[in-house]
C-alpha cells in the first residue's frame, strides 16, 4: 500500500460527484450517515440525562420533542439509521466476498427497503 | 539512485475492523428493537417518562440497552477513526485521536450505564 501524504483534499473528494460509480455512492452515503448518526448519538445521550431528573423534566422535554421541527429531525435519524444499517450489512457481506458481483442491485434493493421503512415510521409518527 | 516507495502497514488492524463489523451487525438488531419500541409501538412516536421506567422493569431490557449503548459508542468511535484515516493523519495526530476516542468512549459508556441504573432504581420505587 502506498502511503499518501496527509491532505484535507482527500476528505473533500467524497463530495465530488464526478465519475462516481453506484458503489462509490454507497460508500459516501455510509460515511455521511455515519457522521450524522454519531453527532445525534452523543446529543441523544446528553438529552436522556433528563430521565435522571424525574418525570417533570423528561415529560417537559417530550413536549418540545413533539414539535414538527424535532419530529422531522427524528425522522431524519430513523432514515439515516435504516440507510446506514442496511448499507452496512451490504458492506459487511462484500468484505467477506458475498454479493460482490451483484452489489449494485443489492444496494438499490436495500435503499428501497430503507425508503419503505422510513415511510412506515413517518406514517406512524405523524399520523398519530 | 532509485527511490523505493514507502510502504505503510494498514492503520486499522484486522481485529478493530472485525469488531466494527460485528458490532455493526449487533447494532442493526438492537437498533431495530430500539426504533420499534420507541417510535413505532409508543403512542405519538415517543415513550413518556412512565413508559420508559415501566419498560426498564422488564428484566432483560437494562442489559440489552447497556449492550446496545457500549456497541453503538464503540462502533461510532471506531468508524470516526476510520474516517480520520481517510485524511492520512500523522502518527502523532492519530495517537492523540486514539486517546481522545478512548476517553470519550469510556466517559459516555460510564454515563450511560449510570443512567440505566438510575432508571432501573426509579422503576423499583414504583
């Protein structure tokens, strides 16, 4: 393996849409959702500290959590979780040599499943 | 004189990579349960305080949530390290990042376990 010199350019290359194959889009999708979910994870853990403060503190936070902006944010997290999780299964299988030849079809199928899953959660969350 | 290109050994070891994959698969299962309980089954898409405390009185739930917490924190931080490796950091930067990731991981794991314990205690007081 050739060692490349440190450069932030390598990071910005993720966002260059030119000459991308569908599997590269899968890789980018995995990285972008990973960053979003990691940020959410630590914010979520801090906010859950309200549970230790008792019913009043937590339920007051829930009222805020039911506002449309936060609900849309929650939906983005669910969508990100489904995309990252299902795409992650494909990457894990590919790493062990499973489904490499059909990885494009598998990626499209899994992303369709993520979309359907997101719609199911959205209907439940916004419909009730 | 002909210069031979420097050959770098992989900076994400096999065991770390394997752990990330295995933890990821565990998270898919545990996150599925977490999403269903917290957003699909819960009325209006979120559990109230009373619902959370009652949910944690089910014997296996605190253990499952702690496992989920530890796996998800470890997976996230090993993943962040992988993204950092894309930038080809120097060894010193990587070493500093490793220490930071271990401290963040240990800190949030201890905090999360304490939080689970606090919720379980409130369930016992019911």
